[in-house]
C-alpha cells in the first residue's frame, strides 16, 4: 500500500526508512567515488539517510548526532545530504513519489496550493513610477538645529 510509505506508526521512530521507501530512494543516489586513501569504511547510504532524518526530526545540531545510533558522524551525514542535494536526488524522489501516488489514485488535489513565486509571469507588468513624497519641502532634521545658534545647556 502506497500510504504505508509515508505514514509512520505511532510508536515507530520516524527516522527509520522502511524497506519499500528505501527501494525507491536507493536507485536515485549517486554512485560514490572510489576512496583515494585508506581509513574508516564508508557509512552505508541508508544509515546516513537515517542520520539525516534524525537530525531533521529532532532539530539537534549536526555535530551532536549521537555516534551510538550508528548513523555515522553528523559531518558525514551533512556532507551526504549536500552531495545528494547537489545531485538532484530530492527533486527526483519527489517526482517518483508523485508518480507512484498518482498511479495508485492517492493524490488529493483539493488540498494543493500553487505558490505564485514559482510560476513564471508570461509578460512583464507595467513599469511603476517612482514614489512621490507627500510632504512639501525638506524634512526637519532631528540631529541639528535650524537656527543660527545651537542650544546651549544651562549646566555648563
């Protein structure tokens, strides 16, 4: 069932990626470049994704991602998120999920909204005239006196 991809059980951890959803995400991820130096093994992509979701769900800072959870370091997850964003993974995933929901007739367009900032205008609108001042003459200065002599304090 498609809805099961998105609706987490009440007692489950929302950063755990179900197998069905992972099967849609995994083919979209870029193939990692070969390691040039030896060192720690690469954190598997699924674990890094869970770490990303954990940080986004809890709101903790990347550097405070607990190592005990097995997601890798916060910096590893942050780098993976940046790389996947650069590769367009999230846009592709959005299209895949929309297609899957559309084919299952589970899209409710009555609750959709189009943001006008994303809709390109067909033509340019009329050029606006510069705003005119509503006051006559110059505005009074609040930092200097308009008289020849400045005010002197009687305390001197």
